[in-house]
C-alpha cells in the first residue's frame, strides 16, 4: 500500500524555494520593472498569507483579483489557495454587468486590484454585495485618490507583515483552490472551481515532454492573461519545475513582447492567435530580433492556420505548438507534437499534422459522438462532439445546477466542440456546434475556412459566419480585416480560395471591417457579428 498523501499546492510552492531559490521572476511594470528570485518570492507569499489572515480571510472565502500579468498577481496565485482560501481571477474585459454578476455570484470578500484598473471597480462598487475591502497593487505605497472605502496599499501591508506564516498541511486535496468564469458568449458567465488536486495534476501534465515539456532549463513567458483559465496553469507549473517566468504586464504590443523574448532569453511563450498574428506581421514589416533561445510558441484559444505555422517555422525559425482546451478543462487537453515516425514525412504532411490540435494529454479520456450518441470513425473525415473526463475536467458549474445538467452528462463533459480525429489519434477542431454552417445539407467548418482565408498575405484576420439563404438554408459570409495599408477585393480572395477549398465552401459575401469584434480573451466574437449582420 502507498501513502495516502494529499496533492496540495503547498508541495509545489515548497519545492520552488527549496530546490530553485535563485531562479527568477521578472515582471514588467508601468512605473518600474521588478525582478527577484524564488526565495524572495516565497517570503513575499508568506507575508501575503499573513496579510490575508489580518484582513479577515478564512478558509473557503473567495478573494478576487483584478490584475494584469505581474508578480503581485502571481504571489496571490499561491498565497490565497495555500492558506485555504479561493483565488477568484476577475476578467478585466468583462462587460460591467457580467463583472458585477461574477463578483456577487462568487461572494468575493476582498478584491486585490492593479492601480490603473481602479476606475472600473469604482463604477461597479455600489452593486457589489459581499466585498468588504479593496487592496490596491502598485509600485507606490501611498494610495491613489479613490471614492472606495476600506482601501489598503498592497506594498505597505507587505512591508508591515511578517514572513513567518506556516501554510496548513491538513487541507484535503479536494479543497477548492481557484475559481474562473467562462467568457459568456451566450448567457451569464459560468463558474468553474478548481481544486488543489486538479491544479497539481494539471501542472504535472504541462511538464510532460510531448506536451509543453516545462523544466528548470526554461524561461516561460505567459502572454495569455492571468485572469483567463489561470494563464493556462503556467504560473503554477513554472515555480514547481524551477523554470524562470517572465510576466509582460499590460503591454501586449508585438514589439514589446519580441523585446522581452530577446532580452530575457525566453524559451517558450503562450497566447491566443491574435497575439501571434500581430507578431507575425510585425516581423514581416522588417523588425529583427534574436530568437535563438525560443523553443516554441504555444497557441491556444482558437486555431491558427497551417500557412502561418509554416511561415513562422521556415522564415523566422519559430515553432508553433498547437494546443486545445477550455475553462472547464483547466485547460490543457491536447497538444500537437509529431510522433517519431512522422519526422521522416515530407514537410507539407508534417505541417498538416501540426495544424491539428493534437494528441490527448495522458490522464484524460475522450469520446467523439455523433447526433445519435455513437462514436465516430477515426478517419479524419467524420465529425462529432468531443466529450471528456479526467482529474482536471469540471464535473459541474459553480452554483449552477441547470446549466451543469446541459453540459455534464453521465460522467462526461460535453464540450460543444465539433471535431474529427485521424487514424493516428490527432484531434482537429472543426467548429463550435453553434458556428458550423449547414449549406444544402452539407457542413462547412468556419474555422477551416477562416484559416484558409488568413493564408492570403493581405488578410490580417478573418471570421466566417452563416447567413440565411432561401435555397441552401445557410451560406458562409467572411468578415475580413486587411493588413494595414493593403487593399484587397472580394474577387482576389475568392480566386485565392479556388484551389484550397471545395467550390461550394467559397463565401457568397466578403465584408471588409476595420476591426473584427473580440471576446474578452481575444477570440473572434461571432455572436456579435451575427447580431450585427445576419438580420441585414
């Protein structure tokens, strides 16, 4: 028999400062940059845990964070759950009514907020039912002017606190540790509660060589926001594995990110396609950096095209690693690493594989079912809904039994993503179920069509939606954002697509936009496009 040993985040935190005390946390600030080691990080986390206790936070209380990717936010990532409370990361791009809803729904007791975000909280404060105190995070100890009551300075509180906090060892591994809400493309945001056990196991999966392969040799830069699915778990895994971490703050301009990669010798970075598309066009404009340290860029949130993956690799020497996940899955589900026998394949065949979302992470189970609940063939052609289960997959939504019943059925999470799977086991997301286009009884994948369109050198972004059609039921319409300074016609795009997709996939209408609306985490907001254009 083995020990009944709880899987707690305290174990992860302890390893970071005991084995890797000199590894670094770098944080880009608005006033000044901050850099310190994991020994100093641990001492600040201890002080912060004492501050939480002094402010009245108890086991099971929710602590909200309203912050960018910075070192103070990362300190909260450990101090809150390791002391027994629940970290609730607030999406700073939510609509005001959604922000108010999630704070009240979670019953946050305290909110820790970056100084520049105060105006958003000030507007919402009169509608918040449970928030008792606000802690302002800034390089300054003095508080800014604000109409909020019970406001404290983060740095002043830490300066006055002791670093003698002893983190409890008697927590159950199923103790709630963190709470995130979905981005709510339909209805109100849904809460997903992560436990110590789920975060522990998910962080291990990030370190598997055929997935992200994090190690103490790495310097990791999470560009994905720390308010979105816990920055894909990277702020937890990096200290545990002894990897340096680079936190870019609020400046997500491609030139700022490229400079950080060069200056800090970043080995891997993670973000959504809009980040990497902007970086690609920045490099195409002639900007040059030393990216010799960079092993790969992780792309998630939505698909990135094969053409872009190929150009990054062949023109700029940068590997793009496709991955897939969602808030309900912590988020890692798949990553598209080549199998060993594929290394001898021709380049185009390898890029075809790398453009897929990849192989299922060890520890998870999946099934892909059609409308009748039957599992589809692994032929890369049949499509069905992806269903998942495993130790870091949500079994219910937080305080939302009705919507839990709709999504979690018979022990499986029904993702709503329509996928195919090839004979090698590589998953490819074809679409969200609500975004598939049914034309004349045949399905068109908006994701696949978007990626083909974005292969055109004059196209910056593309989003494809269905518009009603009397004859065919639905037809695709493409919303296009051209590359700055470029002019492109409908005929050019249609001609470009002729040898790349079936003739009946080519959109009947192309609409040029200055900006394509995005969700709060940078995905194309097709709901907004449908609301704006379908009725027209």
